[in-house]
C-alpha cells in the first residue's frame, strides 16, 4: 500500500535524501517546519520517516499566508 500516492508530485520536488537545511528560504519552505534536532539527525530517519516528515512539513508551509 502506497500511503503517499496523493503526494507523489509534491514529494518529487522535495529532496528528502539530503535537504539543505543550511539554506532555508523564509516563506513556503517545508524545511522551516522540521525541528532543529530533527534537521541535525536527518540521516538517522528511514526513507519512510523522511517522507512523512516532509509531507507534513510541506502541508504546513502551504498554509502560510503572507500579505
């Protein structure tokens, strides 16, 4: 069962293997929603855990509303 079938396109734009947490943009960037401790230990997460974190974080980033 593919829990991420609805997010395939979204995940294709996200580098979950080695995201650049040092260069996070200020708006609509999923990496802003990943806790610092998780960023520092990113390599410890499984691929599935990274996908879950990225999808949840991107969902939050998409809700940003800037004037």
